[in-house]
């Protein structure tokens, strides 16, 4: 039994959409490999530049998996994580108003690289209740165009999707801006009322589980930082 025209159209639609997503995925993987390379290079440059300090200051790169790597510096940890799926930009997003997208809707399909900030000690002491923050996410399409949503230094510098192209220089700037934002985003004391009651179980577990929750802005709203606009 031969396929009907309706089925042929269906099969072609499946192939067309899947091929587009594969193209975006492959480009995203290439970009993420460049992120890893530039992060490792930055770490090497640090150690060849900074030879001695009064205290041992970590500055390390660690490849976790195909989709993840870490950068550890001072008391902070950045986790760069690429989602394995491809996303379409929402219709109400500012980017969708650009003629760049209106001329070719396939340009609105993107891979996403997330940048999270944690405290080093949260992982070192296995403090599972501690919190991290998404400080930025990089959207990249099949043409290697990109834009960023993020906090302050991360989000305000890269916002021209129609013209912005990812390369070694721009990726290095994104990583450096993420580090700069992180070191200026300090740990604040949580409100007294949030800490005045502690259970016996929490205190008994603090030696090995560190159950008292810690985060840079725990107890405070995170609204003072600016979201970068396209």
C-alpha cells in the first residue's frame, strides 16, 4: 500500500523539523566546545600570570560531561550547562519582533547554554540545601547568531541577535563577564528571623550535611539586578 499524499506531507514535515533541530543542535555543540576551550585557556592564563598570593586562591576548570563544565575561582563556582534539547523563542519575546526573525522563522530555534553560580563550599561540604543562581543564558541559532538574557555584566553587553556572531573573542568576553558579575555578587547575611529557629536534627547534621541553607541572597529578593534586553 503506497503512502497517501497526506502521509507524504506528514513525513516531509517530520524530516524538515527534525533536520532543523539537528542543525541547531550541532551548531550549539560546536559553540559549547568553544566555551570549554576558552574557559580552559583562561585558567591557564591565570596560572601563568598570578604566581603567588598570601592565601591559596583556586582558579580551576573542570570538564564534567559533554553538556557541562565548571569554573572554580575564589569562593565561587560557575556551572556552564548546555541543554540537550532545542527550543523555539516564545512569540511574545522581544527577539521575535526583529526583521531578522520575521524574514526566516527558522532562525528563532535555538540551543541554550545556562550559566549558574554556586558557592564552592556548597559542593565541597555536600550542603544539599544550598541554593545557586542562574546568572545568564546564551541562545544560539543555526547561523551562529546569539543573544543573552542575564544579570548586569552578563546580560547588558550582548543583545543584538541580528548581528551578533559567536566566536572565540565573544565567548571569552561572556566567560569573563560572568566571572566579574560573580565576584561582585557577594554573600549577604540572611535576615535574623530566617535563622533564629534551628531544629535539633539540623544542628546534629550540620557537621556532615551542613543542613543550614546558604545562598548569596538567601532571604532577600533578587530584583536589584537588571535583566538584559534584546
